[in-house]
C-alpha cells in the first residue's frame, strides 16, 4: 500500500522496544504512531536547546533591553 509518509527503519534495544510497546498500548495507538509522536517531542526539545543557547549568548550585563512596543512597531 503506497504512502506519502516517509518510512524509517530503526534498530532498538529490547528495553526501548518494550517501552515503545507499553506506551503504544497505553495510548491505544500503533507503535509507529507513538514513535512518530515521541520523535516530534524530541525534536522540539532539541530546538528549545538551540534557542536557549542563542538567548544565553545574548544575555549579559551589557545587554540592551528593547520594549515590546518598539520591537513590534
């Protein structure tokens, strides 16, 4: 059955396989759906780390603060 979704073959330890199976059964979704949901969350966390790195680099005692009104004017 053709699909437009990308398929990825993943090798995992027995522990990860059991954890994925448990979470999928708990949420009553297929394992592939649960794996995709977990990947989405992981990617969002990685993105947050990137934004935090940028913000931390800009946060200093010499930082110039700009008002919300001025930024969006």
